[in-house]
C-alpha cells in the first residue's frame, strides 16, 4: 500500500503538482511560440532557387528611393527589363510585354478622379495546358519617396524575378499559364493594378498571388484571402513555414487595418468586363516603425535578417505558386475558409461551412450530455444519502445556505468580473500615464497583461476557497461546469458570426468548447463513480444533506455509521459521572474514555459505540472502535485533474498566444499613425484573459508563492513602463513631412505677405511652407523646436492634421525646392524666375472648360476644384508639348471610366494626373452641372499643383530635383524619430486658376 501511494504521489491533485504542470505548460507554450515566430534559417538546399541572385536583385532595386515621379524609378524599370528580356529571348514559351500603352481613368474610393498612364512590365510563361486559367503573380516596383523600399516592395520584385527564372526553364514549365506582373504606381492609389485590366493578358488569369510590404521585415503573412482555393495552396507540402490567419483578413473587412493593396483591385475586377480574381495577399507586417522610412532597407533590417526574410517569401511563393499552377485543383474554390498556422510549421485550413456544422452539433450535443451526466451524479448522490442516518444537530440559517450555494456555484463568474475590472483599471492607467509605451516595449506590456490576467483570475478563487470553502460541490466541479457554459456562449457567438457575417476568426472557441466539454465529462464521471459531487471539506456534498446533518458532515465522514432511535439508556451514578464529567472533559479536549454500561435486556444485539465528531456532534457507530475513521480533509484525487489540464490549457494557449502575438506585432507601431492605443491594450487584455481562463478550475490548488513571484514581476514592469519615454533609436517615432509652395497665378498679381518677404523669397512665390505631421504632444514639443527654420518663423499647430488623429505644425521657410532637369538650384536667375508649373485655361461653353497643366521635370500633377466636376477627359497630346491649342469639346459618352469606378452623383473635387513621360502637358477637359455653381458667371475655380519627390540624400542623379527643407528635417530630427511622406510628393508646388 505504501508503494502504491508513493507511485501515486506525482499525480495527486495537490499544490506542488498542479503548479509544476501548469507552469511547465505555459512556459513551454510561450517559449515555443516566441522562438518559432522568428524567421527560420535558410536551408542548405534551396531546391533550384538562387537566393544569392535574388539578394543581388534586391540590393540593386533598393539602392535609393524610387517613387513613380523619380528618375530612379526609370532605372529600376530598366533593370527589370534587363532581367526578363533574356528569358523571353531564350525560350519560345516565354513572352515579354513592355506595356507603354495602357491608360486608365477611374474614380478612386477616396472620391477623386485619377488619370494614369501605365509603365507596367509583364512576363508570360505559357503553360503546357493553356486552356486552363492562369495564375497572376503580382508586385509593384515603385517605392515611396522617403524609403528605398526593401520590403515595400523590393522583396516582392526580387522574388518574382527569381520565380520567373525558375519557371522559365523548360523542365519546370508549369501546367497553367503564369503571368508575372511588375506594376508601377501602387504607392499612388494602386494605379498599376487598375492598368492591368487594360492589358489583354488580364483575361488569361483567374487566380492571383499579390506580394506586398505593410511593414519592414519579419515573417511574411497571408494577409487575406478571397476564398478557400487560394488559401489552400499555402498548405502545399512545398511550403515548409506557412504563416497565415483568417483574423487579419476579417480585420481588413472591418476597416481595422488602415492599408490598401492591389489585392482589392484584383478581387473586384472590372464591372461588366473582367470578373474579380480569386487570390491572396502575402505581405510583411512586423516592425512597422520602419515602414516608409529610410530604414526600410537592407541595412535597416540587417544583412542576415534580410536574407532570411527574402527566403521566407521565396519559399512560400514557390510552394503555393506551384500548387496553383500544377495541381488538379486550380485554386478557384470560392467557398469561405477558416485557416491558421501552428508554430509556422503547418497550416490548418477548413471550409467555414464544416466548422459551422460542427458548432451546431456541439451546441446541441454538449449541453445534453453534460446535463445527462449531472443528473446521473445527483441521482447517485441521493441514493447514497438515503442509506445514511445522522443524529439531529443544530440547524443552519437559510440565508447562509443560500450564500454558500451562490458563492459555491458562481465563483467562476466572480473571478471573471474581477479580471475585467482589473484590466479596465490597468488599461486606463496606460492610456493616462504612457499610452505609447507599447510602441517600444511591447513585450514588457504583453508580460504585464499576461501576469495581471493570471492574478486577477486566480486570486479571487483562492480567496473564496479560503474564506468560504464550497460545501455543496467541489470547487473544481463547479468551476469546470461554469467554464463549459462560458465556452458555450463563445461558441454561440462564433456560430452567429459565421452565419451572419461569414467571419471565422472565433475558430478557437470551437477548440475551447470541446476541451471544456470533455473536461466536464471527466469531472462528472468521477463524481458519478464516487456517488457524490464532493466538497472542499472531505465530506459528502451538503447538497444532499438534511439541515440536521450539516454540522456532522462539516467535520468528517464516518463510514457505516447507524443511529438506533428510541433506545432508553439508564446510567448509574458512576456512569452518569462518566457522561457528565469524563465526557464533558472530552469536549474540552481532555483525553478521557467514554464509560458504557453492561448489556441489559434492551441493549441492541449489534454492539454500538458512542462517538463524537471533531465539531462536537455525537453519533452511534455499529462498528468496532478500530473500524471507525473520522475524515476531516478532502479525499486524494489522482490523475483525473491531469487529463483536464491537458484538455483545457495547451491547445487554447497555443491558438490564442499565436493570435495575440500576431496582433501585437501588427498594431504596436500603428499608434504613431494615429490609431487608438486603447485598441491595442484592449486586445492584450482580452487575449491574455482568455489564455488563463482554463486554469480557473485548478486555481485553488496553486501555491501563494507563485502569486508573489508573478505579482512582483508585474509591479516592477508597471513601474518601468509607466515612467520611461516611449520612443527609442531601435523603435523610432515617425514624422510625416510635406512642403507646400504657392506661386503667384498669372496674369494676376497678388500681394505678398510681409512676413514672407522678410525671408527673401523670390517675388513669384506667395508662400513656402514646411509641414510636419505626427502625434500631438511630440511633434509640437520635441520635433518642431529642433528644426532651425522653425525658429525663424511663426509656427502654427493644428490638432486636426493632414492625417486623421494627428497634429500638423506648419511654418514659413526660405528653403525652396528645385524641380531639377534644366532648373538649377544654384542659379540665381532661375530662382528669380522659377518655372515649376505652367497653367492655362479656356472656357469651351457654359459647363465645359479645358485646363492645360505642365510641371517642370515631373510626371505627377493635380487639380483641386472649389466646386464638384461631373465630367473629366484627358486629351492625348504629344509628350513635352507646352503649346496650348484647345480641341473641340468631346461628347459626354467619350468619358470612359473603368467599370465599377464610375463618377458619383455628387461629382468629385480633385483630379490626379500621372504621365509615363517627363514634362508632359495634361490637357484636361472638365464639365460641371450649372445648378451646382455658386459663381455669378457659372465658372470654375481651384488650384493646379504638381508633385516632386527627388532630393540629394536620396541619391538622385544629375537630372533629379532637390528638397533642402526635407534635408533639414532629416538632419535635425531626434535620433528617436524618422521622416516619412504624407502624400505622393514630398513637395507640392501650386497656383490658383479660374475659368
């Protein structure tokens, strides 16, 4: 027997055993997820992919910023053609398209018109079965003006160049046709993707993979997928490290992610012409602090990390691409999927309809089986209770019974409510004391919320167990049943979201519910075998005891006891002394024997013994004295609880901690963009609480020493994170730059502000202004005062900035830009007569006019209208022609807008114009409704502007422009801040016009 107990010791439901197992599981889960969340190493065998060649391509592409309106953009395009041209020359099944003819006009979602002349590059690898729909591999080769674009989208370009080399070889020729699409102008409203549908090859594809960068480095993620077919391709055996989650796709649908990619253009298609394609976004999402800044570069990420990130994209694109190109399933299954990866090593993907059906079964079968087992436990306990008889003792007030019952069965909900209140307080503390600290110390903040969730859930259960031990049922049983009901509610929410919104991001609720259901089945089975739900005092449940039994049962269990009522017992004087003296002494704790009389004619045939419980109650035992066992502590439980811990904790902790880490990495650096910090902290609070809810049934067995350690860590981290500066050199602040230069309109002569004259600005300039946009409290207090030119001018800061939820500070400056080309910033004469833009207008009739606009050394301009226009048409003119010769008005039907992007009923007040050539004159015919004009003559007025993005430190060539105001900001920003762009151009030069 002793050996048996020693062997059973590790499996007992005791504090040491419970703490060891739970701590081990959580530490193992957290450590494994954190380690495997890092980029995997590059394998020795890259299976035909030349990583060195791809890395060299990335180095070439990202040598300097290359936005659409830069000459560096032309250099990158020439490099792409130099790589693809030889492939088409060597192989007859490979064809190159240098697309310089696809133009598109459309109305963007932001409510403005776009005219775009594409410079896209396409490569077609004809499949062996060309009748099948092909696969589009898409990336964009332009960057923003403030970043070299290593991840946005240099990685995508390098990946597709290497994939084109890989698939062009005859032995690897795919079954279906592959279209490699290198588009231009993505950063300026997804223009290149719109132009794709103007190319004849757009009819060859039905599935797409779009490569993007929404951050800088780390593991690329399947951001979103249109349907089951494309997402299932990531499950291919060739994809060794899949990284995907349906939650990010649904976050896009809800508008929680402020980002736009070519995905949405491909998925929508062109109304009436080309159906939307099925496909997925594959993008980088970590380290958004470097996004669109100079550190989105190979040095910014580090040489080793860059190679790993590039390989991670190459590996997944090759694996999923080969599956879409060669498998029997073409990836066109349009059913909704639920997908998530496990440790970045395997992908779980299920049809949403299957998960919905499983949820319905669980919602019905789970409660029925649980209720059935509970009824069995009750009946078994009642049957056991009926064969027991206990002497009458003092009664317990009914209110105490009600309180015991309530706190016994509902204490799980008490702990959940307490956890919610604690998190509300802590979130409020972060928001009021240091709301942006998650930007630089995200893992410290994560640790705080995990520790607080543990303490907030465990401490109330331990306190209630100590103050008011459950007497109606064991705390483990009641908590598991409450936990199962909680998961059932979550399962209802998951099922409703699937049926009403086609959202499957609560997939983890299904696994949680299954684990809680099986844990409840185990606990009820154990109680049924014992014929009692148990309690925390080692006795049978009070639920099935009469009021007369409670005091006795609160003290211990005496097996086989019987009470023989109505027996007259007459004692002698000596016997009475024993009863009144010795027996009374025993009640005071003295070690006295109870004196019993000799048998008489009324003595029962079965020998009885007078016994006393630890609480002072008396009973008569029919057993011999040696057979009587008074139990005052709970009976040992071995093994059952281990199975329950394994059912409840590991799976849910893995699923939720992966999700929490993904969301943290995706949102931690969005606060500097104006996103609410409350969202980030609420996400951490919710997921951390859900991660530790499964340990509530075992909380009362966890030792206090563990609580002290966790509390100490939490208090220390709170003290640090609530007091330190939130931005660092490693995790920098982001500042949005733009310069605005207003010119005197011709032939009008406008007066010049006297404060501007003091800066010695040429008379053609009305005002030159530098603007910085960033978080309030930082841009105005720390950033602007450090810029020298701001100290020579009056600075005005507007809380309603150029970007939502950010502050914009502006001041006049004499640091004028140079457009480049034939214009030299060193020429005094040129400064006296700058020729940034030329604007001419002509009135065609009452509701039509033509505005002729040309920018010096640029190919991007804009028109801003004071009143809406309802018609736009860009006349085709010779490149570089600056002579204005108005054509005749065109019919309204000639305004061709891309299908699905038509003119809204209330018109638009802005037009963005993009040319594939430099110094292009845009002849833009516009029309308006007479009833909408407020002017007396029904004319049209507004602003004409052109954009510039080249600057010296951006390694611009001799033909490039200069932006000294941007150079000044870059030079004098604090080390913990980086510049980025706020619009298409770093500089906008504009003037007023009137028709």
